[in-house]
C-alpha cells in the first residue's frame, strides 16, 4: 500500500457509515485522494503486510472479530479470504496509515497531530 508521500488512499466500503464519513471529511478538506473499495479490489497478502507496517499496529487490532487462535500470518490469510473482516475505514498517506475510527482520528492524522 505504498503511496507517494503526497498521495492519500482511502480504503473504503461504500456500505459503511464511517467510511462514508471519512470520504466526506477528505472531500471537505480539499484533500487529494484515491478511493479503494476493498471488497471490489481486495488487498493482497503482500499489501496487508505492508499495511501492518504503515499502521504500526498488530493485525489483530484492525481485523473485525479477530479469531484469538490465529497468529498474524493466519489473520492476514483470513483477510485475504474474507476482505469484509478488515476494520474500516483505513487512510494511508505515504508510509503512514490510520484506522479512522472515530472520524476525529482522521482529522488529527491529516493535521499531523497523531504520533508518527
């Protein structure tokens, strides 16, 4: 999920109200961004491992209903098999990413006030 340092990517589910809120917030701020509907364009295992590094969070923290019996590799494979398990929305900017729940986290992230 590497994006150029000036590019923002919204990993998005159009049926999710938090995703729609993040989309609106990005538009309102005039932020240039790309949208990736991860149900239509699922992330590969490689992209998910990269996202793990960008989020700087254990995979378990951004998987919905994470099975406690699975290790990180197992959780990545579960996400590849069922993209709907991905916590949303996720915003990637350059080498950093955030799970934008609640939406105030996205505002702080864009303002640069979230710890790097």
